[in-house]
C-alpha cells in the first residue's frame, strides 16, 4: 500500500484536547517530528482534523 510522510509543523499548545489526541494517534508529539504512515481513509481523516499543524508529502 502507498505511504505518506507527515511532519508536525505546529504546536499543540492551546489547542483542543481532541486535536492533541489526534496528533498522538498519528505518532506525532514534538515539533518537526516525521512519520511515514499508510495512505488510508482513516489516516486522511486524522490529517484533515489537524491540517493546520502538519505538512504532508506524497
């Protein structure tokens, strides 16, 4: 299956709890940390929820 690279670019400070939990669910908890995840509908939905705090490649 195809993969996508997600990098955290924004801070979760002063964000809602569910947005912080979504970042943790994606495996991101520190600035500029990068994860490579499968390109699935679930992951895309999580990215959409925190799109203002992450950048996506490929």
